[in-house]
C-alpha cells in the first residue's frame, strides 16, 4: 500500500515494489484519479481514490483490501508517502496553512496506523512494515518551511515512539528522510536555490525518486525484520537547511 502514488516519489515506490513482485494498492486524492488509475493499471494493482485526512480513511483502506484482494488479504507494508507543502515565512504563516500540512503529513499517518494495526479484515499483517516519509527539512529545518519541517520532524518522532510501542509485535516502523529530489513539487523551487541543492549534492545532481524507492523497498523486504526505529537520509550528503 502506497499513499500519494499518482506521481513522483510515490509512483516510483509503487514501480519498485511491482518489480520485486508485490501486489500493489495505490492511493491518492480523487483529483489525481486519472494518473492514479494509470499507475495501478500499469502495475496490475488496484487503485483507491481517498483523502487520507478523512476520519474513516483507515477503515476505507482496510475495506478496499478485503473487498478487492480477498477477505483473508492483509497489508504487508504501508508507505505513508502522501504529503503537501504550504511554504511561507513564519510571519506570514496562518493557522490554516499550518494545520493543513500537519494534518496531511503527520496526523493522517497516526490515525491510519491506529486503525490498521487493529484486528480487522484488510488491516496490517502480524509482521507488517510501516514506512514514513520524513525529510532533511525535518532534521535541520529550512527557511520558509516551519510547518513542513515540524510535520517531518514529527514523522521521525513517530517512528521512534511507535517502534517502542510495538516492541512486543514483529512489526517494524522506519522512515526515509529525502533531501532534494527531482519531482514536480521541487520543480517549483526558484532556479538559484534549486541549482545550489543540485551542486552541493555529493553526486553533483538532484536525487531521483528511485533513490528513495529503493531505500523503502529495503525497509519492506522480508529480510529486514531486524531493522526497526530507523530514519535513513537519502540526500547525497546535502542536508537542506543546515
């Protein structure tokens, strides 16, 4: 299960999982329905149009898995990739812009995990993998991204807290923290800082969505059961904001 899978990093994650033989459920907002259907059809998976901030998002995910993939189907891995930015300097940041980013990037993940970790048809498997998407902005902060950085720091805190909370279950909780990755979202960054991010990368280029996808695929591999409570930077040694 990959949220925010209609494009960019989410689509790359889904493609990497499909390459490795996974049966995919891809999730995105209804506005991205056509792109989401294209991803699902190309990977022989199923698509679920869903606003992850809906109060019943977790229940709807589980119901989709049980109805489409069979009553005994369970989620082996969920990747909480869906996220938004609403960048403004702190002085210009209002409650609405703060709340929207925290709701999508962090609160929705907490709520969905709480439901899917329960004993319900279509929920998480007993030895499931939970993977969050943090950011180097959450590690070091970044100018104009107070709300985004707070949400991504929260994702890291959630990983560490939930790994302890689930210590008596064979469920792993990890996250990746991408740096500057070449996506439609980062294409909106002004030219000069975008070039700085590229040139200060140890490979002298922006990261690619597949770089993030391959790290997540490792976290979700059956052989990675001993890796838990970890946040791995995927940034080419370019710590945005530091």
